[in-house]
C-alpha cells in the first residue's frame, strides 16, 4: 500500500522511511476520518470571489535565459530530461 | 468493412481539442503563439516555479461559452477549474488545469452534413476549457523517435495555451457511413470554430486535434463493446481512414474469437493503420480536485445573451443558403468548400463581384498561385476588394484576362492594389491605333508569307500576325482591335 | 538603550527625528544576526539603508529593517523553503510582498529558517524578532503555525483575512489556507507592516479587492467577545492562566464577554490535515527535478525515475509523509470517504463562525495548545485558517473576527498585549 502510494506520488523511499510509513500511514488515515452533513456544500476556498478574470494582455514573460536559470540540465534553450519510455 | 458491418454495429465517439487563438495563455499572461524561440513565451507560472499562481483569461472563457453555444449546449450557471494530476515532463505543474463536473458547456448537439446532403445529428456531452501541454523533442536516438532516444528536450511555449475539449456522446447508427461521418464531424467542428473566430483552426498545425473512439457490438446488442481510442488524428481524411481501419481490425479480432483491449492507439499515416499504444482503463486515477487558487465561473443571462448575439450563422445552414443564392452546381460548391474559400467568395460577392467571377478567381489563379507558394488562398494577400477591382479593370477593357492573372501574382508579391500595379507596371491594354498600326505594319513586313496566305483566304493565319504584335506590345494590346487593324490593312 | 531594543515604530520616529540613520539600524541588527537566519543580505540591506538616508524614500517606515521567512521568493537571495530539494535555487521572479517592501524602502536583512515548506512550528523569523535581531518579520501561516509559534516565543502574529495580502511568490503549501502574516514584538508594529503588505494584486487570483482601513484606534469599549470558560484538555495550566489574564484585561477595557463554543471545531484538526495534505500533495508535484531545484539521476534512469529519485532525496520525511497522505486523500475511494467530507466540515466551521458573529464581534481562545504527534494535534488557530478569518496570537490569547474585520483584531490585540507590556525580551 505504502509502495503504491509512493509510486503514484513519485517519491523514492529509504528503508527507514518505508518502515516508519508502514507503521504510521494507515493509522493516520483512519484517525483523520470525519463525519459531515451531506447537505452541506463543499468549501474549496474560504472566501471565493466569482469570475476573477483578467484581460487578455501579454505581461510578465521570462526571457529564455531566466526561464532556464534554475534548470538542472538544459540544451539549445530547452530543458533536458532523460528518455521517456512510457510515453504516448 | 462491408463484411464487418453485416455482423457488428459501430459505436463512435470523438474528443476534439481546439486551441483557442487568444493573445495570451489560459492561466498565464504569456504570449499564445506558434513557432517562436523555445521557452520564450513563458511566465514563471508556465514553468511551475514555486510561489506562482494562475489567473483566468477572460477572453478564453468567452470563447469557451461561444463554442458551447454554437454546439447548442447548456452553459453552466456555475463551473470551476480542477487539477488533473499526472507526472509528465510537458506539464510544468505536473497537473493540468482542466474542468471536471460541470464543464462550462454541456448537453448539446451539432448537425453534420454527409456527402449526399443527409444530416446526421451528433450529441455533444460537454465542452470544457483546459490548458495545452508543452512540447517534447526526442534526441540522441535514430530518427527522433521516442523509443530509441536517449534524452528529450522540453519547450513550455505551448504549455498553458487555451484548449476547449469537445466530447461527443456515443454515436450509434452510422453503420457503413462511420468513416464518412467521422470526417464530416471533424470538418463541421473545424468550420464552426473558424466561423466563430475562436481558433486559427489550422489542423496541420495541431490547432484542432481529434481522438476517435471506436467500438463494435453485435447487431441488436445494447451493451457497447470495448472501445479503443485512437489519439491525435489530425486531418479530416485521416480520421475517416483511422475509423475504417479500426473497424476492420476490431472485427477481425472479434471474428476470430478474440477480445478488444481497452487502450489508446496511434494513427500511422505511412501504413494507414492504427498501432497499439498504452493500455487505458476507466479507472485511471487522475486525482481530480477543485483548484483552490481559482474561483468559480458564474454566468448569467446577460453575459450569455451578449455572446449569443455575436454568434455567426451555423455553417451547415449557411452553406445551404449560399449554394442556393449563388446557383453553383453541387460539384462546384463542394470544391469551393473543400478549397476553404467559401468566406472569401462570399466577401467578394458582397463587395460587388458576380458569384461566377468570384468563384473563377478564388478557385483559379489565386488557388493556383497559393498552391505554388504553399500557403492557403486566403493567406496569399489578395483581398476580395482586389478581385472586384480586377473584374472592373477587365470590364473597362483596361486590362485583359492574361494581364489580370499577372496582376494577381503581383498583388501576392505585395506590390499594392490592382489599379496601382497596372499603373506602376504600365500594364494597361494598348488600344491606341497609332501604336498598334505601327506594330501591325512591322509584323506584316517581317512575315510576308503570312500576309500572302491571308490574302489567299486563309483567315486563321491572322493569328500568326497577332502573336508578334502582342509580343511587341508586351501582351498589352487589345487582341480584338489588332485583328481589326490587320484585316483593314490586308482587306 | 540599544537600537535593536526599539520597536519598529520607535525606530521610524528616531529616523524621522534625525536621531539615528537607516545604516545604523541595519548595522545594529546585522551585528546580532544568528542561526535564525539562513541567508544574510548584508550588502543589499546596507545599500537600501544608504538610499533611505539619502532621502530617496518617503514611506514612514522607510529604513526600518525587516526579515523574510525563507518561503517567500526573492531574486537577489536564494529561496529554499527549508527543503534540500530547493537548496541553492534563486527565483527569476519576485514575490509581491517583497516588491512592496522594497518600494517602501524597508531594508531586508535576510531570510530566516523555516520548517520544510513552512509546515511546522520551527521558525527562525519568530526567533529573530523575539531576540531583537529584527523588529518584525514577514512569514506564512497555514494552519495556525505562525500564531502558535508567536505564543511560544512571546511575539505577536496577526494573520489577515484570507486574500488580504498577496500570496504571489509565497511557496505554496496549502493554497486555500496559506496567508502571509506579519510577526512583530508589538501589535502596532505588526499593523504597520500589515499596512505595507495589504492590498489587491492582479497576480493573485484569490486576492481581495477591498478598501482596507486599519487606521482607526477607538479602543474596545462596547465590543462583545465570545470566550472559553472551561479549560480545554489540550491547554496547560500556564497557558490557561495567561489566557484568563488577557480576558481580564479586555474586561477592564470595557469589553463584554459571553461563552461561545463551536461544535464543528471538534473536527477542525482532521479537516485541516485532510485538506492540507491534499492541496500540499498537488502543490508539490511541480518539484520534479526538471525546471528548478536539485536533480538526482540514478543509473540508466528514465525521466520518471529522475522525478522519483529527486523528490525522494530532496524531501524530508514529514514532507514525504504529507505528500503521500495527500495523494491518498485524493485517490478514488478516499476522496469520497475523507476529502469531500472534510470540505463539508469546513463549510460547517465557516457557517458556525458566521452564526457566532451574529452575537459576538470576535472570539478569543487560549493561544497555546499542547502539541503532541503531528496528526493528533492542532493549533488554536486552525479554525480561523479553515474559515479564512483574520486572527491574532498575542500574549497567550488567540483572537479571531469575521472576514474583513482585521482592524478589530488589531484593536483587541493591542489591549491584550498591555498585560505583558515589556515582557518580551
């Protein structure tokens, strides 16, 4: 179970992480159960404002250099990643 | 396919992604443009940098609603955006901002006209607004294919470009016309978004992308068979071929007692067949949840009616009307539609040309030059007003047909409007008798044998004198007047 | 008296009176900077101070130094948000609150230590303010942590109404609860900082467009306050005594009190952990080793392996656990059993507060609750975080008020802090 969730979350676990999580994970989920009135709406945001829309005007673009400034690996103005094997 | 249809009923379904042609992206203020330097049309948010927040493009919402209205949908009184989560490097945030339930528009329909004029109604389940992903380029392997590449490069310029995804309900009853329906449905969607002006609608550029779902069930059955989803079929021709190929493939599998695997498939143009992709289950868990950063979109009648008032005529109805008004034959009209110059012809007629003349130019010389230069006719730079002006110059006998065709080429070269070009290049037809007489006399002196034959009664030989005269006047002579002068001289 | 012993307001007065300079103020604080700082911004802070001394700024607080919690992105300093994943990263863009501080001419002394992604009580900002290494600080408050830490360290934290201060450039933990929060040694200083930061921002879609008026100072006479009369299980005797002390001060100042209990708050802890973990997991998905941060590339790795390894190496245990819990909360089955019910509990909590505010102007509870294991504990202020309310933690009292009533929270806070006047050292 913990391994499945770690895989979905894309998180590598150490042996120690795995041990701790195996003991903690399910009890935490269980302890967090709530009971709620089904008639109540689901709050997404405490102070929602309707129709917060902006004008269709270009602003705040980064230069290519700024965009790549934090890239672990880049080539030809693009972000570089290892091969994708499970791609479409 | 015929054989397959004796045993099976075809069920189709389409998911069509339409890229909107807003100035900026759906949730960021970066430029929405094609073909620029990689990673230059991006904000920090498009790269998913920590601390960034999305903002909703008002025009994107208007376009989504317009498209929903054109598809006869109900517009959601309240809808919102949701995060569709999966890890893939072309998504800057590793979730796609999309819509779950309800979509901005749902429960609609669109009438699709088949080749023989029959109308087939396709029910629309929903049209929702979402964002496009970035672009991956696979390098290091042979031929840039994903399977043998060692690395990929990621460009986020397209990440965040507004999309509307139009999802049809299952379509039953198309039978042997399923491929034709697929093609007609996709053309109809393209025509609608183009007429609305919400997308550039260039399929070859991926502005419109279609996923085609196909399943078969034994005739008389009520439960749908297992479906496959053929991804990113990006031309009206390909979607018809992909549907046909998938019907045949599935029928073969079922006939031999096999089962269809629920999966995504890919259309391969070279082999004209679909290839297996990844297995896909209905249980794929994208962990959708409402985006807490983005508030609800709440529509009211005033907003919707303002957009509805802006809607163009439905393309199917419009085509029927225009065909009657213009009196084109079915073939002529179909060719015009296929050439994509319906709008241009309509504007040209509105500007004062006859339907026949408008058709002649847009399907003739303009189409020819456009084809030669690899652009679409409307992008050549010749306007409906130019066509009207050229027609007028011909009617005035200022130019002849041949010169007129040259003028079209000059307009396409950006030399200006027709009358300016005729003046600047001195293209006006020479009808000054003095100049023509001199040219005729010269031609007669140079071709005494021809003169002799004409005098001998061989009237067709006149042409052999007109040629040199036209040449001498650089094609600007009024050929009728030249013939008259020759006959006067010899006569 | 050392310059660092002054309040921010006093520093501003001395600057205007010509009795000190901004360079002196900045230098005095930098001289005592401790391990509360993860980055000291010496040169830039001194340069801004020199510009202030040269008369280039006219904001009343120009020249008064400030520190930033390291969850707020800056272009001239790195931002790590307490995470090894981000260590060394410098943002190409700047948070709106940083822009506002710069425009007002407040020298930024540096960035302060923070629990990973701000999810925890450890806060270098509180420490720096309490130890007079800065007069005030800009931090984030997600589920009451900044207010809890304020109670622990004897400083004041005032969380504004959700959306009052732009979140643009705050490394997101829980989008629907994160709030930029001023921390100071006095209510007046927190308010002065709040006034610089507050206001609509088109870069933050949850930003409120509201005419904020924090200037009135009419006292609390006639205000009705909902209070707790029975010592809760998770409140120590000392904490209870400090609370009662504060309530008495409010009585003395003319406040009317009545007992108010909100039943829905019994599930606030669970709702906040469920919603918090869920949003956290999605907000952290972008930390994938591709566009920013530290990548780990195992041998023969595919891109998916790189993502998994980078997150595994970059995140601490508590972050991994929270991301995985959040991933579970949004998965088929659990989204129905936990997440959606938690969103409904949140609605009940909001509704309960609204009902209470029909009778009382504000609510006060003990600010310090006993913190046990993380998922078994909650801060006193978690309800205000879930409901988006303005709230203060001051001298052992947690105060919250209806949305937009930030000014009332400051007024009440100012009265409570008189009980401990001069106590913070």
